[in-house]
C-alpha cells in the first residue's frame, strides 16, 4: 500500500488537481474565447464538469491496487500453482477466454460511455480482466513467453506482428460499424461477440510482440533504460496537457499537415523530457509528487 500510495496515488492526485482540467478548459475555450482558466477551474470539480482526462490510467491502476490488497495471496498462489501446462498457446487461450467472458458479462450491464466520476464502467471491467490475468500468471509461475535464452528468432516475432496487424484491422472494422455504446441487439448479438473477442484478443497479441521484441533487443539494463524508467511517469503526466496546448494554439496554422505533426511531436517530446530533466529531477519534493523513486 505504501508503494501504491507513493508511486500511483500522489501522482494521480497531482494530475487530477492540476493537469486534467487543462484538456476540458481548452475544449470550452474554443467556443468561449474569453473564458479564463481560473473561472473554469472553479466549475471543474462538479458532477457535470469533472473529467479524468489521461489520468484515468492512474485512477484505474490505484483501484486495481486496492483490489489486489484485498485478494487472498496465499490462496491464489496455492490455487493457481496447480495450473499445469507446457504450452504457451493453452495459457494464451485461458487468458483470452477469461477476458472475453468477463467483458461480455460486464457489457450485458454497461454500454461503453456509462461512467461514474469519469470511470467508464465497461472499460474498467475490461481492463481488470488483464490485471487479474496478470495476477494469475504471476502466482501460477507461468509466463506467456518462453525463457529469454535462447533469444526468440526473428521469424516468430514477424509472425506475431503480422497476426497483430490482422487483429487490429479487423477490430478497427468492427469498432467502426458496431460502436459499443449501442445496445448489442441493434447490430446483432454474434456481431457484438466478435467485436468484444477482437477487443480482448488484441492486447494479448501485442503483449507477445513487445515481450519478444524486448527479449531480442532490449534485455539489458543501462543508463538510458534507467533514465527512461525514472522519467516515464512525469513525462506521462505532463505530455498530454503540453500536446493539447500546442495543438490548440497551432490549430489554425496554415502549414502542411505532415509538417505540423512533426513540429508538434518535436515540441511535445522536448518539453516533456525537459520538464523532467531540468525541474522534476532536481527537486526532492517534485520527485515525490510525480512518483519518481
């Protein structure tokens, strides 16, 4: 709990109080050019005005952490350790079936967009299946990917990447023609089941891709990896308001889209890492507020 408080809750609170309002202020400012930030900020913390912006990720992580504290660890380890399989495909299928079943069950009660204080109920249930899947994998002593030695061959990695692209294209197609906020009977029950299956399959496939890739090329520690780990949370917290602010003031800039994108990307990356490197990194107080160990 101490670790979750320091690493997640405090940065989450900083984000909600000072960073999340920026997104919704800029949205309002488009239609109300003379709106001041202070005036808007006072109305932000209300039932109708509140939103989590990108901080939803930390909110969910903290709630999953609380859930994990309540789980009986000894019982989980004893139960899950009995799971016996030497085949990654079996474990992959078990996790997919678990995620699909719980998400489908949750969708029977909650459409996409049904939220409480910025927490999307369906999205929360969908993501908790991966959290619980991670608990299962950890306490069962199994992993989805075989041992680091020998390093995975490139052909296997390419196959998973191609599979991931196919799944993504199919999911995008279903996401376009079958939005999850619509009642499932409008587009057909089986159509919605395929949609949710693809939604649950995609993260597991790309998990395979990234683990294989980092086993092959990133399985070493060094100054760069340590720097990226330490800077990840501060950069995550500030990059979004920086990105929105840059986009807001450059939205009417008469310049080719590709150039706008490159310029925008350069500014956001530079300012985000400069914020960490020059400000957060050199302040003990800010390191605590932004969750840096």
